[in-house]
């Protein structure tokens, strides 16, 4: 089944490449993680996105160990939680994550939220630079950072993140953040790419029409929209069948008009956000 998926890589400003499609384990039960990540590997996925706060790094690690897949064929991301940003905590936190994952390095380490009320995100970014330079992670990035946070870490360190992983789906596209990142060569990763089922995305006319036109599911159409916008995406599912469906995105292409129609679903006022605001998560 693995040969069904041929995921393109995109280049990062760190000099490394990342598969544009991966498998995310947000809210995946730790007891189920090893089985589900193993199924993802069997389906052809090689890019796994986890985080310390998810509590399932050990399951990811067991699946990696059992897979027999060469380490250099995998792309593993984990993240630094908000209460570990101060002092030398980022180094300790990554060491703990590596032990749980059974790895000597990750491919991408992210500051999970800026947590601005704590005042430590610049320190966290400085520590991630040191961890990258020491070889504990190949690339470093951030998650949920707004332009004000991005500009501050860049001004303080001179180092741009390789990626910014943000809530992004057709009703909430974060144009200001995306434009800033595009201008600076920072890749955008979309989390919650299908809106977490919190609004009727699949019933939206441009999505439904494109799905009918291409003989694909609405989910496949929306994921394809992300890919054609240049975003990196890793949908979460606990269904093996859906894993395969979510990866069947490379045998069709949306027209420019279809991409534009889906892009027009964002009201532009921020009302489409379905999760927490970055300034409020501390």
C-alpha cells in the first residue's frame, strides 16, 4: 500500500526538505498512537507531527522503532510546551521528548505557542537556535505565532523560523501571517485544515462543486486546496481508510477558479477561527 502515496517535498529555509503531507496525532489517544502511526507508515506516510503536550510521543517512538523504516526517510516534528519556555527548560524538554521518541534528533522542533503573558517566547526561540546548532533538531520553527511575535523573535536573534504552524482552513486563512511568512521565506503549516468539523465546510458550495467535478470527497478537495496554496498539511484521523483517502491528493488538481472560490470563503474579519487566540493561550 505504501507505493500508493508519492508525497512531494518542499524546501525549508534551513536547507532541509519536508514532506508536504503528513499524519498528525493531535488528540490521538496515547494507548492507540503506536497502532495508528504504524498504520500511517504502512499507508505510505513518512511525516509525523506530535507534541509534548499531546502525551503520545512514546507511542510515536514505538511505532518508529517497530517500522524498520530508515531514519533518514522519516520526518518527525515535536513541540515545546508553554511552561517549558523559560531558562534552560527548552533543552531539558527536548531531551525528554527525544527519549520518549527513541531518537537522537527530531527533524523539526517548534515553540508550541508564544504564550505572551509568560514573557518567555524570545528566550525559548534563542534556546531552540542553540539546540539546532547542537544537532538535536535539524530545523526549528514556531506554532501559533502572530506577526508581532514573529517580528520580535527575528529582531532579537536574526533567525527566522523554518515554519509557522497555524490554525488555517478556508474560513480562517490568517492572511497577515501568511503574507509575512511568504515574504520572509517561512513555510506555513496548516493545523485544523478541515476546520475541525466545527462548521459546515463540506457543504460550502465551492467545496461541494469541486468535489463533484473531480469525483473526490469534500475533504480531499479542501486538503488539495491547502497543497496548491503551498501549505504543509497533516490531517488527523483514527480511520485507516481515511488515512488512505487523505493521501489520495496527487492525482487531481483544482483549477485556479476553484482555488479562488474556496479562498473566498474567508469572511476576512477573523470570525472563522474555531480554536483559541494566540494571545490568550499561556
